[in-house]
C-alpha cells in the first residue's frame, strides 16, 4: 500500500497537470491576424498579431503567432494588407455630429457639384414634403470640379418640394426660396440684425446669408431638432462611419449649443455597451458670465477622469470662458475671469483645452496659462490649445515650456486658398508648423474639427499633413513643415492618445495594449501620396471587438449588444 505522501504527490501532480492544461488553453488567442504588415512604432514591421481578452497578446512572425491559435480562435489571413493602430481624432465634434447625422444630407467627399446636388435630390425622395433638407457643412467649393458654390435655383430644382439649408463652414448659409420665412428669422430680431443678406449685381437677393461663427450657429438652431430616437440612431450611424475609416477613438470638445442634455444619446449607448468608438469628452461653459459656477455645478458629480475606457470625462473646454474663446479683442477682465476658473481647476486636476485661432492674439491666452503655471506647474494636467493653425515658433515654445500640447487640424485643407489670399505664400509655407512642433518635442494630436468645418475623414487629414495640399490641390506648406507618413500617423494615434492620458494603453500596436486597430484597403506607407485620402478600413477592432468589417472580412463583424 502506498504511503499517504505518494498519494499526495500523485494528487499534486494531477492538479499541476490540470493547471498547466488550463493555462495552455488560456494562452490561446481569441483572434489571430497573420500574413500582413503590422505597423508598430518600436519594432520592425511585424507580420502577425494575436488578440486575447481585448488586448494585444503577441506580435511577431506569422508562424509563431499562428501557433497561439486554439480550436476556438478566429484566424484571419491579412493577405499582405497593412494593419495600423486605431486612429484617434483629438478634436472632433463627434457627439454633436451624431445628434443630427440621420437628419442631414452629407456633401463630404463629393467630387462634383452634380454629385452633391444628386445627394440632395435623393434625400428629397424619402423626406416628407415640406420638411427641411440640411447640409450642415463638411464641404467646400474647392472639392468640386466646378470649383464654385451652388445657386439658389440649383438647390430649389434639386428639391422643389422641400426647404433646403446649405451651410459652408461657419461663414455662410444658402436657403431655398422662402427659406427665411420658413426658418422664422423674422421672429428673432436680434439674430436677424446680425445676419447679412447677400444681393447679386442685379440687386436681387441670392439666397446666401453671411455671418460670424456664432450667428451661423444660431441660424442652424432655428431648424427643427431631431427627436431622441433619431439622435440615438444618428450617433450609432456616425460612429460606424468613423469605424469604416479606421477611427477607434475621439476626443470631443463639446461646442456651441451643446447643453448636457444633448449627451443623453451618447450616455445611453455607453450604458447599453453599444459604443463602437472610445469617447473622451470635455465640457464647455454653457453661459457667458457664469462660467465658474456652471463648471463647478457640472463637475461636482463628475470628477476628472470619471468613466471607463469607452467613455470618459476629460476636463473642461474648448470654451472655458466665453471672453477667452478665440477672442482677438479680449480685455484684462476677460483674462482675469479665465485665471479665476483655472485657479479653481488646478487643484481638481482638471485638464483643459482652449479654442484659439490667431497666433497674433494667442499671447493673451498663453499669458494667463503662464501666470497659473508660475503658481502651480500645470504640465501633469496636459492642457492643450486647439487650432492655432498659424502658430509661431515662439508660441509653440512657450506651450512646450509649460507642458501644454497642441491639437492640430487640417483646417487649411478647406481654407487654404483663403489663407493664401490673406497672408501670402511665404506665411503659408510654415502653416501649420507641424515640422517645427515635432522638432521642439511638443505634444501634438492629429484631428479634423469635423463635421461642420471639415470632413471627418482621417485619411484626408493624414494626406494633407504629408502633402500640404488643399481640397482644390493647391500646394502650401514647405517640406520642412511636412511630417513623414509615419510621423503623421503617430500624431493621429499616440499623439492624440496623450491628451486622453492613454498613451500607455492605446495609440500603438504593442503587447499588453488595448486591441484597437484597423486593416486597411491600401498600404498607407507605400501608396502614392494622393491616394492616401481614399484609404478606408476593411476591418476595425476596438478592444478586441470587430466593430466594423467589410469585403473579405464582412462575416467577422461582432454585432453590438443593442443590434
Ligand atoms: Zn474649436
């Protein structure tokens, strides 16, 4: 009879074997991609990648990675295709875009006026007669072969039984005949006084209205608002469009007329675990003159960093105080008000992002940030200035010295010709100064500022970063201000992730990081430059979930819980 100790040993051995087997099974990947070109920033291009439990489990040669597949592993042949880290737009009004996505007509990417008008005509076929058809920006005449804006007669002909509203940036709006009355502008005297009605050479009104950023926003707000279900469906649909272009994350800076109630559709999708894009958002001060009290009330129940990897609160801005919101004529009182808000924000570890356009006045903003920074260093808070397209090296240096980053967008893709007209070719050569910022070691995030002032397409933005050409093809930037393709991609991934405090867990393809990635239709690194803008995703994964798949991979898509 065997002594008890042997029994114990047998038992121990048995348990050990069982544990090893369980361990081996646990090592099996959930999904394996092989035979591709995996873009990593720190190792030579790898061929294959394994995902387990929502994270990247291994990267390497195809044979080694395939060995991690078990019976239940999905094994995907990349067929030589390129895989990039999921793209992160560091400044996009994605929440607002989602609210109206289903009730607007989109001219984004249309190459001719005929194509744009056809989209309007098509929408008119299904929209109830007498309702509004709204094109809320995202286009510029330079993208059309005709290189001009539509006329009132053209939009009326495309949709004779509807009211039509066509917005260009935050600059002008074209209404179909009778549009002013239908919009009810006559009941809003103060707003009407700010709107400039264009007349042609014949003295007749053309249908075009002009105004500043705020005026155009207020005009838009006279349009009928979509219902909650439309907002919900629109948010899902817009996020899917972003997924189709390889976007896995956004940083959303709120915006005009975005009361907290407008975040409900987003919050509902998060509760249902139906988000397909990681959303990191900041909140704007809703009322001029009440910034501190409003931001205090809004953040009382929502501390910095509140949320999870799908939805997270990321501080205040891009409108922190109305008087310091791209205000070229700010007063000492405006600057003092911002100082007071930031003094309150620092001990709460709130990050802050500031919307500012012109370098010639940004010193007023930077002065306030430096005043705060002298009292308490702000580097750990990762503040940022958004836009500042014509930033001078001096402004960038002052930002770098404080650890304040720069959220840079492709505004000049649409507005390049206007900039050239106002500032000349010499200024355009270093606008925006992407190369200078990189040489300074400034933190820079890529992005679009979509969807009204720009296309949301990240590949259009990436192409513009590396070739400096406008939608109409006008070259602008000097070679020393052009990043390489890999540098541009880095800004659009790791660069953006930094502003969300997330560079340690996403923004690059590395073992242990969240499995956020995109398999591309074409090789971003080698395709002719002018084809970068037409790249799309064939498969987009967020946290190990295939949120979008098409073509050869269509069957791999994981339906979200609410589908
Ligand atoms: Zn902005």
